[in-house]
C-alpha cells in the first residue's frame, strides 16, 4: 500500500484514494466546495489546492490520486507522495482563490438563508482575506425559479456544479446545465423541463453557498435559532435518516442525514415537505368519550376506567387493529393486550420510484409495516371475515393518522361494533366512530423504534413536545393493561418495553437506543420471532 | 515584616478641633451659594450626551424602506433575549429581499447594553436618547415594529429633548 | 394683679406662643431649603411661591395620616409621651426677655412673659422634664430601637446638662443673679460687654451642650436612623410624630434664644441706649433679638448638614472627660478673678 505523508502525518492508504479523502479521514482539514462524496469529481472550484512535492504547480487534492511510486523514485526513500496542506504557498493560494470566488458575491449574508451553515462564510473567515481588491461593479442578476420549489440566486453562485452533477448522476433527470461561458456563465434549467423531480430539494442542501434555496424555507428563520434533532423520516417504508430542524414546537425544515445503509446522502421531497401535513392540525389533546353522538372531554382516569370496564367483560370478544404508522413498542403492547383477532387496515399503495443512482421511494407509504408484522405475529390476512365469523363486538384501534381513508366495508364493521377505542392524535374518520378516544403523540412527537422494509431497526426520536394532556402511546396501552389486570408488568420507561419485546421476539433481543445509535441496526441474520 | 508607617501627628490646633470645624462649616457655606445642579425634571428635561443608550428605533432609507433585513444578528447578540423577529420576503422592489414582518422588543427585559446596535450589519437598529418611556402596564412596554419606526420619526434629527424644550418655550 | 395686667399677660403669652409656632414652621421650611442649597439641590419649591407653603402641606399631611398605635405598646404613656416632650419645650420661652421694656397705657411692660427670679433654674428644670418625654416614648413603644434611643437620650442629657449648667454658672457669677433680665442688663453697652467676649470658653461649652440637649446633629444618637431606624419615635405616626418633630424645633428656638440671652446681650443693640429712644428703641431691641436668634437657628441647621454624627463612646468621652473639666476650670478661674477684683 502506498505510504503518504500529509504535512507531518504518515498515512498508509489504498491505491486510488484521493489526497482529499486521505486527509479528511485523518483529520486534516482541506477546504473544498465542488467535491461531494456522492458525486463525480470535477475539481472546478480550486479551493482544495495543495502542494505535492515533485509537481511543478499546486494540485487539486480532490482529484489527485495516490499511487505507488517505483522504489528509486520514493521521496526520502519511503514515501510515495508528500503533500503540504498548510505551508505559506497553499495558504496564500487559498486566499487568492477565495478572492476570486468572492468577486461577484454580493456579501448579503444578513438576508441570506445559508448564513450560519455557509462554507463560503466559514472558509472566508478561516482562510480568506478580509478585503477584496476588486473595484469594479459587481455583476448583478435577478433571482430565478429553477423549478416550483427551488430558487436560484445567481449572484451568490460560485459555479461549483454540484447541483448539475446531482441531476445527472443521482436523479438522472439532467434538468440543470451551465448556460453561456466565462463571466456570463450561470446555472439554468432546461426551458421545457424545470427542476421538478422528487429529489429536487436536495440541490438546496448540497449547494455549499446560498445560491440554491428551497422556497419552503426561504426567509423563514435563521439557522442558529433552530435546534437539530436526528430522526427518521416517516413517510415511506425506506426510513430515510433525517435531521429535524425545529424551533419551540414548530418544525421549520427537514434535511437528509448521512446513512449509507439506508439513504446515502439524500432524501425525497415527499418526506422533506411531509411534515407540513401535521402543522395546524386540530389536535385531540384530552381523552374524549362519546355520549349521545357527541364527544366530551373526560379525565384520563375516567377514560381508562371506561375502557377497561368494557374490555374486561367476561367472554367479551375484542379485536385489535395495529398500525404500520406506529412504533414497534406500541404495536407490541397492543398485541399483548388483545387476545382476539388482530389485524391491520388495508395497505395504501402508491407508486414506487427508483432513481438512476438506486435511490428508492417505496410504494408502501407507511414507515413500519415490517416491524409491525415482526412484533404482532398473529396478524390475520382477512380480518374482516374473521370479525364476522367470531361475532366480535368490541375493537381497539391504533389509528394510522390523518392519511388513512376508510372504505365502506370498514365503515360498516365499525358501525356494528358495541364499543370502539381509538388511540389517535386528530379527529380522523376512524376517531369519529369511536366510543373512547385516547390522545397520543403525532408523528415527530413519537419515540421508539421502527423497522424499515430492509429490516433495519432505527431509532425514532421525538423532535416536538407532546401537546396538552396527550401521553406516549406505550404509556396509554400500559394504563389500559394495568386497569385490565392488576398484576400486569409495570413499565416505567420505554426501555423496559423494548426489553420485554426482546424477550418475546428474539429478533429484537437486546435492543436499546444506545445500541441502535444514529444509524440503526440490521435484523438480517438474527433469529426471526 | 510589617512596615511601620509613621502615622499623622495632630498638632495643637488639630487637637482642639475648632479650626477644623470652622473649615468644615465654610465648605457647606460655600456650597450654599453655589449654582444648583438640580434639573426640574418634568418641566425641564435633561439632554443626554451623544452616545446615550435609550429607547430603540428602527431606521429607514429615504425611500421609506426599512433598513432592517431581519438577519437576527441583534437577537443573537442580545444577552437577555429581548428581541423577537419574524422575517419575510420584502414587499419592496430592489436588492434587499428580506425584511422583518414583525420586530418586537421587550423593553422590560432589555438592559440597554447596545449590543444589538453593534451587531447590526445594516445600521438599522439604534438606541436613541429617549429615556422617559415608563408606563403603567407590561403590555405597553412591548414595542413592535410600528412603534420602533415611530421612534425613528421622533428622533430623526437627534434632537428629541431639545425640540420638546423649544416647543414648550414657544407655547 | 389687676384686669389690665392679666390681659397684658394673656396677650404676651399668645404672641409668644404664636411666634414660636410660626418659627417652628419657618424652621421646617428653612431646614429643608438650606440643606438642599448646601447639597447643590433646590429643595421644596412646589407648594406656594418658592415652596414656602411646604410646612403647611406637611402639617396637613400629618393630620390626615392614620394614627397607628401598635398593639403591644403601653397605651397611656405612649399617648402622653409626645405631650410631655412638647409642652415643656413650649413653656421654656416664658422667662426669656425678647425686648427692652415698653411703655403702654401708662405702665411699663417688660417684653417677657414672666420675670422669674430663678429664671435660669426654671429653664434647666424644664429642659430636664423634656427628656422624660423621650425616655417614656422609647420605653412605652415596646420596641428595642425605641428603647435604645430613649436610653441614649437620657444618658446624653445627663452628661451634657452638667457641662451646660457649669458653663451657665460662670455667667451667673458674672451677673450675680439668676434672673435673666439681670443677666441681659449686665451685658448692656457695647460688644465687649457681651458675655461671649468675657466668657468664650463657657460659650463654646454651652453651645456644644445645647446641640446635645436638643438632640441635633452631631449628637442625634437617640434617633440615629442608620442604627435605630427612628430611635424613640420609631413607632409614632401622624400627629404624634409631628409633635416630636415640633418639640425638636421648639427646643431649638429656646436654645437659640437662651444662647442669645446668656452670651450675646439678649435684645441688646450695641452702642445704643434703647430706653432713651422710646418705641423705636423697643422695636430695635426686638429686631436685634430676632436677628441674633435667627443666626443661631441657622447655625443649628448649618452644623447639622456639615458634621457627621458622634460615636456613642466619643460622645461620652467628650461630655465627661473634656467639657466637664474645662467647665470646672472655667468656673474656678472666673470665681478666682472675681474674688481677686472684689478684694482689690
């Protein structure tokens, strides 16, 4: 393996690694704009220039590969390559490059939404000059819409071409290109094909400066006001890793989080803008009981007592409906309570999209179908006929949420029931047919584990506080369980639920949030419960 | 080692005190005839020196565009978190595409440190010479964008109190 | 005593009483104004022209205020104490001559309410009664601050009354009489016949002792705000507090009048024989008395806003170890001088 020396560090690397990668892995900072690990290397920004001994000029480290030198040409008798990243020449060169990049940059950081996470800002501060020698008028161009969700501010653009490469290599749609040449060059979308694919939101993320902006977030807030919570997207069964940016009890934006086992560096716009569905919902924040056709708020004690009175009847047949929108723990708890037929509402299918790069949007738009079937093994295929057969008169429903539409078959079944308990967060069609509504958390308020369709268990972390009197789903089910059976196991936190679940389903044995970590854990190869 | 400092040795005249007493009496007597420095506050108003940090204002351009671009540097710099800004796309045509939809300052929280003024990249927020804006309710001490712009109109020429004075002397 | 004589006495009492009360009011205003001027301020200037009605406003305020009598006080004494303090303070002025004799309705009327032949003793006695007011107020308040204030006041008065009395004795030696009229008559003439020239040491001792007697700074230990909240009047409010207040100023007036009488020739106008000028002479003598008194009242206020308060041990040390011996020596010298001159 070639032996590389960067500054004073000796590094042994694979043949074919770039100098930039070798430096990054070993904690040496080389600034860069156009390089992106998921995209082809072009070396157009010139920010990552380093000095390679033996070469007459400075080299772009992102596009300089480490190779093996013949023994007689090794430097100091052992190094295949010697690189300087912090000598005077490189430092001066970085200053010059930044001065060029900033020639036409408007320096409008106060109005720019990238400010705070802008590489141009950071590198100017760290490596740049405090002033420019450019006396002429700056080139000023108006903003343009590249697609319905993406605006480009040409003044801020440094033409790194990350966005162009993204549309060519990841989405494969090739809407973007560089128009004109030289000083007039700018990023543009094809006239008859605007940037409107379902991955378009990613170009705003990968833009290292504030040129590409998502209309969803533009002029909404400032990045340092937001808190970042690593979580998992809940809009399809792929389970993309995301960072949720929120302020107080409002989500401002979602960005993809790197996870090579799930989504790589990107996410789709369905998930990215999906959180808006849950804003300004008419939330149910207290337990409700129906009497004479209208709902009235009741206390938790009363709601649980009423539920347990009915469900605890001798010889009562109770059906349970678990939900692929809920966490493993919630579904597991309901499975423990219900002894009658258990099933789920019909799957809602959507179009499956697979992009050129292999990025996939699943046809199943529920996040946890795999996990639900893992922890509720006795799920019935045909719950409808089984309910009829067994003459079930009571039903406990974990509501799928506001996306669920009920077909006529189910409406009829629900109408027939004597007693319906619905655990939900909003007044959905299901909730309207309930006798008792128990308020739980909405998506982005839930905590627990979910399993994606590839069998990877991931940690779903709450970003927002729960509203009103609503309680965690597992906690509600535990209260019901305790009311039905005084000797039931007492869980004090969700970790104990996970432990209990692991004991009953060996595939989930030994799970903990700590073990899952930010990237989750694959179930493949584990015993299947 | 302790150093012994020779203490003051009182003379005979010091010991009988009377000259010292007379000296003291003369000091107060001198002050009795000196010019009085009291300012009769509600009648005449103290004109604060240049750089006084009083009530905030939001500046405007001559074409009436508010200078603020809602960058929130002031609220980031604020040590007591008293500035609340809601940004939005600017309704004016021109280069600055952002402006504050809401700009609220909690004057009860504010400690008038002037950090906001220093942090502002657009010279939009400034502390003026106005110091007497006390009021009876908490609500009336939450100043919003319109209020801050009104303060700008009042203090445009940096002569708030002297103008008030001349107006009073006219009437 | 005939009817006319009785009426004259009554008129004199009324005039003196009214004058004293008026002076008290004027003093309150003067005190606030002078202290403000000495501190670079303006002082009260809102009520009436230049604020001269301020004391009236203060008085009304005191009258309107709620009169609080705390639950655990000794009620009769608590109510009586301000009166015990105020009444002797007002009575003391009775023996002080404030002008030369006036001839009206064919008879010679002395401008003095009562020409008591033990005038000095009468004054010393009454000022001593005043201290009862303070001690009783402090004690009946059932409050540690008040009690401390009262006790301090008692100790202080005893200490300084001695020095004061001894200083006065040297004057009595010179005049050969306890009658204030005689003492004034003894000083008639020109400046050098005033006792302040003859007895400068006695004057200084007497002056310092009057400050202690009236509980004024630098000797206001009995009400030292920083230590004792309000001293003996901590628990008093409304008109009762106002009575303490008035008593303090009445005492000041008496003390100033006494100082003038004993050391500055009383109503004497230097180099003028008032008796030979008729009514003009009387008027001059009264004006002269008022002016001299005004100066000493001003001095009271002036000193208050100039000097800090004594520490308690310093106060006692000054009283017993400095003033008393000096006063005794002064008497010794005076008496020795008198006996030697008598022999010669």
